[in-house]
């Protein structure tokens, strides 16, 4: 070996190992393609000529590029208000759910809490027992949460599943941190905000993803609780519009007079283009949440799900 020359040890890979590696790359590439292609397919169909898209001729590249489908979708009556409701619901609901899960998960690890095991089991039991839709509706009505924005938020604040994840994560935090803070005179709230929260950010991000997706996609509670249009979320408005797409097209073809929105949507769009465009509008905003919390997600779900 010559002095001053660094020689790197190269690991020899056999032909069999190389073949296995290539096969794995091929399999993973196919799997990734199968996962991504449906989203790509929907997207290119929304910006392609609607008649070509309706025939199913758009497979890999847009044909007859245009953005009129999104322009038409933006004219849906009440769309802006619905987007506002969905955004407020997802942000406020997620913030309260994350805080409640973190605080209760922390408190249920404190031996000094009165009847700690009873209350924890009481909350977890709600995962397995459900009274049904009618009793749930009667309770919501009795609490004046029908036609009330907080009817979207309050029922989802305490989630047993999220609570279990958070509690398990908090139990993995060394107790010496809390003991050291208490020796310096810190109270229970100071320990929670100054010591616990900075440590449990991964599981909080995980809960935030679960809650945000759930709140953004939910619209069944709107069917049961809300009759005022100003409280309709984005998903419910687009769900109604999607169900009316075929009838709007039929009305236009028979030259039946209807609203300007219906006529514009029917003459320039097909049922396929409407479905594709609505799917993109609903899915795209919530997909942007994942890159923000991705670095915390894997660590949070693994430590929160497995104790030790």
C-alpha cells in the first residue's frame, strides 16, 4: 500500500446478490407506479379535452390541454364558503384533538391522578361500544350541536385510538426528566408544556395527520346534523354537485333552461370530467399535509404503537 493514498475496501457482490437486488428494484418500481398512477391518471384527465377523456383515450399524457374544468368548478355556488368551513374544521379540530390526546395521554401516565386506571379504561371502552346513530343524534340535539359548527369539532376531540398512541409514547419518555423538573419546583402544567411536549412531537405529528385527514374527508355528520348551507363543508358540496352532474348534462342536451352554473357545467363538461375534477379538488389539499409531518410520522407511529 502506498503511503498517503487511501484505499477503500470494496465489498464484492456476487452475481446472485446483484440479480436479487435488480429484481427488488423492479418490484418496488412497479409497486410505486401502481400507487402513483391512479392520481396521475385522474390529474391528466382533468386537463384534457372532455370528449377525449369521456372516451377513455387519455392514459399517459394530456390531450387537448385546458383548465376550464377547474374554472367551472370554482363557480359552484357556495364553494368558497364550503372550503372555509372545511379548512376551519380541519385546523381547529386537529389542534384540539392533538392537544387533548397529548394532555390526557400524559395525565394517564401520572400515578398521582385520581382513579387513573378507571378513567383510562372508561375512555378506551368507547372504542368497542357504540350506542348507534339514533342515540348519538339525540345526544347531539340535546346539546344544541345541530346546525352548529362545534358539532363537527367536539365529538372528535377525544379519540381513544389517538389517546392510546400518545399514552404509550409518553411512557417511553424517561421519568427522570419529569422528576428533575419537579425538583426545581415545576408543577404539572409546567412539566407538560416545558418538558413533555418538546419530547413527544413525533406522536403529536402522527395524531395531527390522522385527525386532519379524518376531519377533511368527513361529510356523513353533515347529513345528520346540518341543514343550513352555510355550514356545509367542501366534501358535502362537491358530493351534491357530483350526484347532480349527470342530470345537469341531460338538461342541457334537451335545451331545458336552468341556472347559469348548470348550463355552463353541462355544456362544457362531461360526467367523467366532473368526477375527475372534484376528486382532485378534494384530495390535493389534504395530500399537502403529509410532506409537512412526514419526518415525524414513522417514529411516532412505531413508538406509539409498541411499548418498550
